[in-house]
């Protein structure tokens, strides 16, 4: 495995939940992929401030400020949307409003299933597995990952 690339202004903001079974592993796979490809990224899971359910208002504000600052500086948001995490969806809405490209990662999106129209139309890419994520991150100018499947 390649060493993690650290940068003052990471290229990619990795949005996604890590609170239930399978979620941390999914993020770790994408983090490992970006390590391997030499892509600098900010992962709230790895780089962010830990927050507990009884966090103070100051702690909550610190997390919000840290995440939004890194999000604003990103060149791309890679968002894991398998579990429809509201924080992740909020981050992608902010990214879209700031004209930061968004690539959605949805392993659970299988052929014939529907994908949300708002996500599909805001995406530069919809990626369904690590092979697609590798191909897209290797060439993010590729139009091969535009979503043309069923919509809801």
C-alpha cells in the first residue's frame, strides 16, 4: 500500500458515514484506493474531530467549521451514498452550490434499480464499485461514468 498523501489543500473531500456495520470498511476501501493512486484527500473519519453524542456546542461548531472549510477547498467531492446519510447529502448539496464536482459512490446501486434524480443530475460520475472508482479517479475528465440508468 502506498503512503498517504497529505496536503494543506487536499484534492478530494471524502464524504460518507462510518457509524454502522459496513460503512467504515467502505470508506477505508476508498481511502486505500486514493492512497494507492497518490491522491490527496480529506476524510472526516480519519482527519476530522471526534464528536460524541453529548458534545458541547463549541465541539459541534468546531466539527462543522472544520468539515466545511475542507469541503470548500476541495477540487472534487467523492460521496458514499449507499446508506442515504443526511450529513453526506448535505455536504453534496453544499458542494453543488459551490460548483465543486461530485462523484457519487453507490455499491448497492445495482442494474435495474433506481437512483435519485437530484443526485444523478448533480453528479459528474456515479460509481458502483472500486474498479469504477479507480478508473474515474485515474481520469476524472472521463465522461464514462455519467448516470443513464433508472431514476426515482
